[in-house]
C-alpha cells in the first residue's frame, strides 16, 4: 500500500485519468473529490463489505431439523 500525505487542494493521479483531490479537512474527516471516467466504479469500501456480509448470510446452509420445524409451522 502506498501512503501519501496531501494538504488541502492537493491531489494525486491514478493511472492516466483518475484524479483524487483533497477538497476539505474538518475535525477528523477528510473530504475527497474523485474525477474519473464514467465507466470506473467508485464505491465506498464499507458498502462492499456490507454486501459481502449479506451474501454470506444468504448462503447460510439450513439444517435438516430447521427445515422440519419450518414445515410443521407452515402446516398449521
């Protein structure tokens, strides 16, 4: 991982066409502006992790006993 220090209004360039600029610094928050081509997806990491977690939960293997209990409940 490359670690850089940037001041307000300074930027970095990723590849040939992605610019990340420090737009603001307030309290413990840094605001970044990202200029990238429209076909480049920019997604916050915590959202990706949440989707991964939900996908793992959706893949939960149901035990046979749970299916039997559910079947009994549905028959009532």
